[in-house]
């Protein structure tokens, strides 16, 4: 059985159990927190070096794809008008397809970069914007790693997570590390039976990107199993309050910008690397059927994810022993990754911390990370060949679709392994 934390302190949380703690989590020699933080910062330094060819020459396609140094950060800085001094929520013409807090971070760092380089060339301004965000993201990843250690994850798992190849190649593609930090901090709060605080952190994370909200589903499973709805309700109230507090003011300030994320998400078709894009690109030509439309994908993706959540609930109730919150959260988020109509290479960042807490096997982790690196390289190589209309574009497309299948199989394998652990009553970390 997974060991539990000590009894909760007397007070409002008395009698309400904290989520189970992963077994064997504290194995390994004790190292200074600076070692773990240093490993995380080193990984982001490597991520920066991956982008150095674009940082020194150009962020324009197809070169940014072919040199495998693409990042959304400088691309959006130029394309949204921020390089010209137009910022989301301050200028109606500057629209960014992200939730509120991610848009605010993009705008605030854009203002900082614009102040630092008001007369620079576009490329120089993009570079400064990238640098400002890279520094912040480096600090965020170090914080994530330290939280994992604080939660009792072993020395080797934390070090391998800090230096994960998937992190090296994707950490600086987008702003995903902001909601990742919110999510792991929420899990730490739940470990300590601080349900409202954990909910607030998930609400803030959801204001960056929608996936942290899904962790509440794992709490619901435990609430049903324990017949204790209180913690889940308190966490949900905290999440709703934090999300509303960050969204409502900006909704009133600029309804068009606030709604742009929702309309953009609804209208977009199958995103690169999703199973739906694979279906349209591989299965449809061979079957001679019609490609899936955006509307149909919305229905199919929502239905598939809903069914997956039902399976997680059944699994959590059927398990011989109570699963850990991290195991259930991994299953829910992995199901979302596999069924969502969009998959970007940096989504691997969502799963790395959860897998460390839910089930860490060195061999499985390393193989999965290498698969994600292959997928990342295949995506941008294909985009480069397709954009530039280079010879070998068809071969690059075949490799890309094969890499999508490989990535999907790898994540699916991890889901099955974690699900088997849950069913057999094995806590995370064993």
C-alpha cells in the first residue's frame, strides 16, 4: 500500500485525508536543492542553444523549421504586432489565441522587450523578447523540479526529469511551463490537505492553459471512492474563484481579445500531430473517405475524452487500493493529450512531472523521451520541407506521420502501465 502522510492537523482539514503519497518516493542520496535547480537550468540552457541558429540569423520559416530552432515566442512577437508596440488587451488589433494569463504574460514581456529595444530591427527585437521569456521559463522549470523534490520524488527521477530530452527540445517553444508550475504546486498543496489553495493554483493554471483544470477530475474520482465530497468541492470552488478573478476584469476590458481564444479553438481543424490529423493524412487517402471537418472533430474529440474520463473513474473505483492523486491526474491528462484535436511537441512538458510522481521507471522514461525528441524533429523537418517545397517532402511527411504514430503509441503504453499499477494497487514510484 502506498504510504500516506501523517494525520492532518486539527482544524478545518481534520478528518479529511490527503491524497496517497507515492511509494518509495524518497529513495536515493540526499543532494542540495541547488543541484536539482542547476540541472534544470542546464536543461534550459541547452534548449536555448538549440534555438541559437535562429537567434543569430532569422526566425523566419522555412529556415526556423529546417534548423530545428522554431519557437512560438519570437514568431508571435512579430506576427501579432507586439514588435511594433501593439499589445493584446491594450490594442484591439493585437489578437493572441491564448487564455487570459498566458496572453498577459506575452504582452507584459512584450512591453519589457519593446522598452529594451524600441528602435531595433525586427530580428533584434524578436531576440530580446525571446531572451526575456527564456529567462523566466528557466526559473519556472527550476521551480517545477524543486517542487518535485519537495514532494518526495527520488534523486534519480528528479534529475532525469530536470534533464529530460523532451524538455531540452520543447521548453522554449511556448509558455507551457507557467501552467505546469501551477499544476505541480497544486498537487503539493493537495498533499498537505490545503484544498482551497490547490484549487486556486489550478484556477490560475487554467487561466494560462486549460489542462490544469482537468486535475480536478482526479480529485472527483477520489471523492467518489472515499464518499468524501468536501475536498473536491473546496478545490473546485477555489479554482472557479481564481479563474473568474483573472478572467472577468479582462473580459470587461476587451471582450474581443478574451473571446478570441475560444473562437479560435472551436474553429480550428485537426492540429499537427493529433490522432485526427493522422487520420486525415494517412487513413483518409487510403480509405477514400472524406476528411474530418473541424465540427466533427470537436464532437469526436470531446466524446473520446469523455469516455476516457469514465474509464478512469471506473478504474479508480475498481482498484484494490486507493490510487494516488498523481496516478489519476496522469491518466486524465494523458487521455486529453491523446484525444485532443491539437497536440504540440511542448505538451510533453505537461506529462513529465506527473509521470515522475505516478510511475517512474528509468528505461520507460528514457525511451519515451527519445520518442518525443524524434517526434519533435520529424514535425519541424516535415514543416520545413513542405513550406520550402523541397525535394523529399513526401518522404519527410511519411516520417512525420510515422513519428506521430510512435509518439501516440508511447504515451498509450505509459497510460496502460499506470492503469495496471492502479488496478493492482501499486502506488506511484514503485
